[in-house]
C-alpha cells in the first residue's frame, strides 16, 4: 500500500538522533538548518565544494550513512568550516559557526556523553 514501514532504529541511530537534536537546539537562529542557497549567499556554490546542513545530516542518520559518532562529527565540522570559509570573521554567520562547533564538541565529548547516561560508564 506504499506505506513506509517504520524501521527499528539502531543503537547508533538513537545516539546520533539524541546528539543531533541537542545540536539543532544550539542553532537558535536556524542559520544551519537548511542548505545555503546562492540566492542568500552570492557565489556560495562556487566557493564551497561540499555543502552540509543539519537537515541533510538528519536524513543521513535516518539512511544509516554514518557508521560512527566521529563520522557524524566530521559533517558537523564540515558544515561549520564551510561557514568560516565563505563568511568573513566579522559576520554573524562566521561567529555562529564557531560557537556551534564548540558547542557540538562539548555535547559529543565522551565524559559529557557518559554523564548523560548515553554511553557505557
Ligand atoms: C551558514 C551560512 O553560511 C549562512 C546561512 C545563512 C542564512 C540562513 C538562514 C537565513 C538567513 N541566512 C546565510 N546567509 C548569508 C550568508 C551565509 N549564510
């Protein structure tokens, strides 16, 4: 009937979804929620060869693209680095990217995850 069956989530997916929603919450101005378009950022696609955004990452989690937490974090770092390459340091986007990267590294820090009872002590 074309109904999409609800796939059971793997343990890694549950961990990545928990981390992902915590990172999404840090993106309060939603600068990283969707792909950056050439309309809002002139010449973006000429400067940034591998774009990344939080919605694309959510799909990657659902489609089992990530096989580990470090692999997921590589895309967070790519997304923030793109913003720090395209935008000048004095812009809100550059500053937001730097802040989001630091917040993400804190969220995924092993001790922090252990204390959130998401990983074995
Ligand atoms: C992430 C990024 O580089 C970005 C997000 C945005 C953005 C995202 C949502 C709403 C408005 N602007 C943006 N605008 C101009 C130049 C760069 N950006």
